[in-house]
C-alpha cells in the first residue's frame, strides 16, 4: 500500500539521482516503459526496476500492464503540490535531463520504440 505523500516522503524518494530522473522523465513524457527508461538512463533493467518499485511504494508512480510490458505514469490522484514540485523542477532543469532526453528521442516515437526495445 502506498505511503501518504508528505514533504519528507517526497524528498526522500527523490533524493536518489536515478529516481529523480525517472520521475521527471515520466512527468514530461506522461508514460514510459522500463525499456524506455533503461535506454534513456543508460542503466540496467534490474536497477531501473528497483527504483521504479521504490517510487511506486512511495505513491509517486502507478503502473499498467500491456502484454509483457509495464508502463509507468504519475497517479491521477497525485496531490497538486507534488505535481507542482515536479513541473517546477522539470522546467528549471531540462538541461540536467538533456542527455536522457536525447537518448529517449533517439528511440523514435512509441511505435518505433516498441520495436527497438519492448
């Protein structure tokens, strides 16, 4: 069961660089699968999956299954203040995510991405 999201919970969950990047990429793209995040972050699937599990446990991500793939997005009931923190962080730090965004964009649009990783 997800934890109630309080400022200490949010900032503890985002204190790890990988989790912060995952959250900002998902906030920007609205939905990403594990393979897209693995490519964007140049990290192993087990590492990404471990961080995704922590973010789900914190209540910051939700997942949905489609066949063998799992897609992650922000929960629809995420408190407005959390969404505002993510939006502000994203707007102020797009340069910090530049390499990740380039790797993700190099995969192409979702149909092309699906054939290249999923």
